C-alpha cells in the first residue's frame, strides 16, 4: 500500500542525502525503495538515504549503546543503490544538523553528541564552518591493490585504508590526469576487496604543505553510489594516504579539495590509537513529501 515519506534533503560539500525521522524504527525502507528515492530523474535524487532511528529500536543500535549509552540516535545509512554502508563522513554532519533542526537533539556550544553507526559510535561537535566528527582510529588495510581507471593508460597501485569503511587511495601525477579519469565507470581493483571499497584518486598541491597544512585534490567513486561531489571518509583516507607516502615530517592537518568544496582533516593521538577528525559544512536544503509504493 502506498505511503507518504516526509523527508529533508541535505548536503555536505555536494554529497547529498535524503533524511527522514523514524524514532521507533517502524518505517524500514526496502533496497528497491531506497534506490527509487535516490534516483535523480524519477526520485528525489541523492547519494544516499539516512534514517534517524533511536538506537534502542534497532539491532545495530544495541552495539552502539553498549559502546556508549549516550548514543541515543543511530544513523541508519544506505547507499544510492540500496546497499547498506557502515559509515559516511559527510552524512554524519548532515545527520546531526537534521537532528538539531527537527528538535530531536541538542548540541550546546562546546558540547558534543554521540551518534551510533555501523562502524561504531562517532562524536560530533560544532566547528567554525559547520561540524567536526571524530571518526575514531584508522588502520592500513588490504596492502596495495592495482587500480585500473577508465582513461588512465596504466594500472596504478592503491593504498588500502580503513576508517570504519573501506577505501583504496591512488596517487596521480597531476591535475590533468585527475580530470581525465572517467568515474562514470567503476574502477577495477586487483585483488578485489571482499567488501568492495570506495576508490579515491588524489593529486598533491604544489607546494604540498603551506603554513603547516597539507593540501590535496581528490575525486572519488563511492561504493554503491558512483562518482560523488564529495566523500568525507574518502577525504580522510586520502589525507592519511598522502601523509603516509610523504613520510616523517608530514603534517597532521590537511585541506582536501573535492569537486563540491573543501574539507578539513586532522589527526591526533588518543588512548586507543591515532584518531582522525573530519570538519566541513552541512546544509539542509529543503523539506518534502514523497509517495512510495
């Protein structure tokens, strides 16, 4: 039976989402419905769908509450093709903005809010340009698979990095190569990661470091969504990869230019290892009602 879905469209550096509130967990969309909502011609159009559900009402939320009882809200994130995803760096900032706008949560100045995700609990604070999210510890993962991108003449080695979801970062020679790669086609990884991966192509700025801040450009093909204007966790993975390649003396503060804007990445030591913080804007664009079958 058809029903009306009340939603909000939001975006963070052009990475856009359809968000809806379902505190009790009563409205679980099917993968087909999610793909229909995200369709840019016949639906609302988005890189993913985010459901705001109380952690206590979701199986995945139980683990979040076990990790941190303050994680009252769970970010139930789905890619544009209807597949589930562990985490979204731009999405979590937009998600917090949505919770505040809807009166579902409060975030006083200097305070923090814990959000449950499938990658674990993530902490979000306000920043000068929007919000900053502590994405927790990261790790090298998957070695150096070969990556073939359409319009790149030869396969390039990538670096596997896990920031709660899987990434493979590829360094290119210059802006011309970055513009040439055709991300309408999914890059081919060899070997193929078991859970797939987001693939980032990066070019260091010249100079790489200015005023103590590292600078890179990035384009991304997101697992389950295709090329997007931005990927928050991809920006984090790219900064980590370039710092790794640059070696000793590379900074812990980075600015990552994506087609949709600029994101900030900062690394710092914590008791459980090195954490990464992502900062950037979050905008709620419009509200609407969509009838779904």
